[in-house]
């Protein structure tokens, strides 16, 4: 079977790499891919023009299954288009993707279906938004309503920061249409976790738990980013919490979409805030939904998959996910993002990357913002690489990752040195 993966990031590189391990997969195409997928002999990169051109390619090459990585083509209706041509594609429809493409839609959906989330108000008028901030106080969270490539959320610790975020989104139009409407939420405390499942519209299959690190600098300091690293499993998600998340968040979401006349198929990602206390009484709130796998959570999750991922995807497309299973490596997988100079602002492109290691069973370098230019891998995006390794413990996975990271060089490289810190005792943390 030929498989097509749509996207250019580290998530797509990891998905394509894992799918290429299937004995039933003849070839994996990645559109448009990146420098890393171009270097991989098991993958083929293809141009990404319009969605219609992708559908033409899938028909011409007799693609058996297409997997969608990023949110933009989902919000644009790529699943609807492929299905209209009789092509098998794994992902939510345009209507279902509103759970991610509109924060206001998602919040209203959660309120309507009694899915736990933070208090909020939505605004298009900056004067009213500023008045609400003054009323609520800080800290407070400002979110652009639409898709903003991971840059549409500001966790404002002061009133000045909150007002500045509203001005940036509703005032100067720096986020374009994505920021024409803002959602302002109460600030929640606790520990974040990522909970990702596959859905066939009725049944769900939970993937391995993971935890992302959104802030740019060590100790969860600095501005929010698309994600500076992740690890799996996440110890915060105990078996009891796992059951609660499925019961209180995931299943009500899938069933709620069906009740609204929308069958949700594809990956579903719930970003959660888990409060302190005993598992049975911990506060559990939904921060956001993504209608695809997270990045960089996908990289460590894919490292832990031991069975054939294609089997699970086929079950999802056939409506038989209740008969599917994924075998997980018992080891911890941990990924560290190496970002470009000036990320998350305006990242610099064109820096040559050296020291990239050969792929290994226990350590992979998944590419994101890279391009292959005359045999040289160069930076061409904010998050450049995600170095991901397996280890018998979080600390062992850390040591393996950071040893590899230290050998990879490009001008202006920046990365956190504490990925996975929440899973370690203070005495175990890297100094």
C-alpha cells in the first residue's frame, strides 16, 4: 500500500517514519515534507500546491490511505475533498475541525455539552475586551479565536500584558483574521497534560499519554511557543485520571459532536489542566482541543509505538476502533526541540546544520523547519528539529537526548535544558 502524509513539520516526519516501518506499506509520500524527509530513503517528498492537486496526486498514484498532520488543511476541508473523490483519508471534516479552528466554537461546544473548561467571554470590540480584563484582573489568558500557528495564546501575568495582547490581536491586526475575535479565559493553575485519541466517530482508542513544554525557557519561563519538547508517558495521568479523562472529556466530546450532527473521525487532542489533590477529586479542565496530533508530542509517542500503526488507522476508517490496539514500548521517550535564532518572534532561516547523527532504534532526529539545499540541511522555520530518544527512565532518556543535541550545531540554536523536569524528583533534575 502507498500512504500519503500531509504536512511539513516534525509531527509529519514522525508519522511518516512510523508508517514506513509497516511491512504492508510500499511507499510513504510526504507533502511537502522537509529536509529530514528528503534525506530519508524510505520516504518521498512531493510538492504541496492546492488541496485539489494533492487529491489529484492521491488518485494518480493510487494512494491507499492519506493521513493529515497539520490543522490548516483540515480547516480548509481536505477531508471533505478527498472523501468526495472516494479517497480514504484519516482526519476530521471541516465542520468537525472547528473544534480547533475556532476557540469560540470550542468553548461554546464545551459549555453546551458540559465538558469541564475555564470560564470565558468572547470579544470583537477592543473596548469591551479591555473593560472585561480590568474587571477580572490578572493573571488571565488571551486567545486568538482562529488558527495562529501556536502564536495565538498569551498567558498574561499582569494587566499591562493582557491589554497589550488584546491590542495586538484586535487592534493592529498582527494575527490577521485569526485575531479578529478573542477569547478571554480565567487563568488556571495546575499541571498540563496532553491526551490524544483516535476516533472513528463512535469508538476511541487512547494513545500514550504525554506532556508538552510550551514556554521558551527553562523552568517554564518566557513566552509561549508551539512547544519546546515533550515526553511520554506523563506520570501525572494515573490510571484513575485516565479513566476520568475518557469519561468526562473525550467521550462527551465525540458523543457531543455526533449529537450536533457531526461525526468526528481522526486524531483528537485534549490539552488538559490537572489541579492538585487526590486523583478522584483533582480539578480537571480542558484548555483546548486540537483536531490532529500535537507537535512535539507526536515525536515521543511515535517512538514508543511497537505495533503496526497502519492497522489502527484502518480500523478507525472502518468504524471498528473497538477492535484495535497499539502495543507501547515500556520505556520513556523524550524529545527536545532545537529552535532557530529569534524564535518565537521572527526566526532566522538559512543557517547550515551540522552534526546530525544517523537514525538509531533508540534515538531519532525528527525535522521540522529544515530544507535540503544542494546537499546541505539548512534552517527554514522556527522549530527546527526535535531530537527524540528512548530510555529506561526519564533521566536516561534525557541524558541520551542531550548528548545528541550537544553534537548538533547551527548558528543561533536555542533549546530548553530541562525537558521532562516535572517527572523527576528535585535531586534527579539536570543542573
